[in-house]
């Protein structure tokens, strides 16, 4: 009874090489979207502080294409071949990294999806971390209403972004995240089954470390999430408080009270 497509991890060895370089805040690359590879080539390497990976694959199709939405996702038959090209470059520095991703799928018989954009991770000290990603997509749906009624060859352009801030000390920790995915954003080489929403998430925690007690670490926390569609209607809301406790004999306890609502 899932409203959105379920994520399954990649297991094929060819796609696992350098897979960490395709991992970004927004899941814009998910190689399981390449259903039936006929032939492919890949290069992975490092030059100084810059790492890179790139691949190009001929996908014979035959699986399903995820059609994303704000409240649920749908599927269409992938009854055509595609040429998939993926590349990412990451430049590492002492206090983080900067990278750039490019993704392209060209469908046999018409239609394409092109996604590109930067992401970064900055750690000015041991207590603070800032990260984010911005992606732009340009798409043209296949002119195949026989496969999916919404595929009429129309062109789509939109963007998606995520930014987050974390601060942690021995006693306090904070987490703030903002995310937006436009209604017409598509990442057909990735796994983004929901589009057309804006999400805000915030969490604060306070850690206590009792001495010579059964519980040697207690973290109390409060967090909340609020997600709206592009019309301003609430898609999801959550408020929660609780505590996680570590004790002797490797024991762990967690108590949580929450109230949430899903449209």
C-alpha cells in the first residue's frame, strides 16, 4: 500500500564500481533505472584531489518508467531503447568538497531527459557542516500515448534543490533541512518518485552523560517536518519528541511520541 515507487538497491557489479561518486543529496542517479543493458563502457579515476566517474550504456528497455507526482507515483512501460550517459566530478578540499553531476537519457524514437547541477559539502570546523545541491532538468516526453496517456511529446523544464545545516557539540545538536522539487522536474536516470513539493525539516537534541549509572548516555530530541505542494496545500506534517538512551551491556532504549498527518 505504498503511494510511491519503492527503492531497491543496485546489485550488478558493473554499476557498483565507483558508485559512491554517484551518491548525492538528491538521488539523481540510480543505476537500476537502466533496465536491460546491452552494452556499456565506464571510466573511474582520480587526478590529484579530483575524482571522477563516467559511464555510457545502451539500455534495451522492457521495464517500467516511474512517473512522479506530488501525492503518488505511476508507471509506464519502457517499450523502447535508450542511451544513458552519466558523469560526476568531485573536487575534495580540507574542509569539504565541491562536485558537478551530468545525466542524460536519449530515447530511441524521440524524447530525452537531461539533468545537471552542482553540490557541495563544507565543514569549517568539527562542530559545523553545511551542504546542498541544485539540479536543473530539461525533458521531452516520448510521443507514445499508447504507453502512457501523459506522453504526448511535450517539453518540461524545472529545478530541484536541497540545503541543510548541521551543528553538533558534546551536549547539543541541531539539524535544519530545506528541499524543493518542481512539478516538472524529472530525473529518469535517478530515483525521485515525488515532485511538486517543498519540505522543511528541523531537529534539536540535548545529550546528557550520567556517570556511574545504568544509563550512560541520554539524548532527548524534538523534530518536525512540514511538506506543501506547489499550491500551498499540506502534503505531510509531523511533530515528535522523545529520548534515546544507551546503557550497560550494550543496551539501547528509545521512547518517542509523535503526531503526523498525510494527505
